[in-house]
C-alpha cells in the first residue's frame, strides 16, 4: 500500500527547498569576502571622521547615551559682509553693484544675467 501524502505540505516543502537553493546561489554570486567587508567598514569610518572634522558644532557624548551640542566658541567664523545678501561688499563703495550675482541662503538660485551683447539698431 502507498504512503498517504498531504499535497499542501508537499508543495510548501518543495517551495522552501527551491527558495533555499536560490538563496545559496545568490550568496555565492553576491557574497563578499572578509577583506571586502573590512575595506567597506574602514571607508565608512573614514568618511564619518572627515564629515565630523568639518562640523561647526561638535556633539559631545554625555551619560545616558544622548548627545548634546557643545557650546559655540569664539573661533566659529562669521560670514563676511559680501555673503550676507543685499549688502554691498566691503571692497565696494556704498551703492556700487557687482557684475556677479551672489546666492543668498534660503533664496534659491540667482536670476539669470541679462545679455547686453547685441547692440540695438535704432
């Protein structure tokens, strides 16, 4: 006499075996060596250090695992008058305009310059 087989369980078992085979194939194809993983980790740590070195305010760890922004120091640079927006640059007399359009923070892109190359025939 033949063994009784539950077809639902047999289908699920077959699907699991196929998924396991596909996973093994993907691991072999896309797997990385320990040296590759170590290299990626080292690059990520270096990028984090470089980004931290360029921060204006450093965060200092405190007890409890939260970070607090350090108090600002006098060494933080203030923007020059030319970067403040519509104020004239320090090297220009008041009322003088520059040929270059400055980008002000929060204002989007500067307007396009108007071309005055072509003389108009009158």
